[in-house]
């Protein structure tokens, strides 16, 4: 029998090993507790690393002034606020349709010019890149 005392890896108590083979803990409950504690740490890991991942993404986008996870969250909020601002909203199918319709139109009304002597309205001709005077109602305008 060994007289050597082991120190429990969980509670730190000194104990006399019951078996000759190497024992880490003084009792079964310490062994179980130590095992559960390890499990908890490994389970908690993905949650704690998530803000860091966000931080890295922000760094890649060269978002300045991100020092810690809290600032990172603020930056993410500020960034998403910026991206959802009216003028930065991604173009919808409707927007693209409107843009296409606008580009396919040859004549565009010029608002800061007066009518000509015949009462025709000024239009910008997309093809000739000239101002032309047209009677409204013509050319499908
Ligand atoms: Zn113990």
C-alpha cells in the first residue's frame, strides 16, 4: 500500500488513493464535478468567441475604432443603421424596373429651362445628347 498522499485536482484536498493506479480526484463527486465543469467551459466557448468573430469581420471592412466586444456591438449597430438608411437601401426589383424604364426613355423633361417661342417644352435627348423642344403629349412622354 502507498502512503503517499494525492492532491485532489478538483477540491485541492489531500487524500490517500484507494487504488494503486493514478487517481486525480479524492472522490467520485469531485471527478464528476470536474468533468461537468470542463463540459460547461467547452459549451460556453462558441458563445464567447462569437463577438470576436464579428470584430474580425468589422476589421476586415476597415471599420475604425473597434477596441472591444462592446464597442464592436455598437459598431455593428451603427453599421446596420447606416446600411438601412433610405438612400443606401439596396435597389429593389421595382427600383431596377424604374431605372430601366428611365434609361430606355429617349427624352427627359428639362425643368430649369423655359418653353420655346412655340410653347414647346425642353427635353434632353438621350441619343443625340442635345436639348430638343417638343410639344408635350408627343413621343410618348
Ligand atoms: Zn476532491
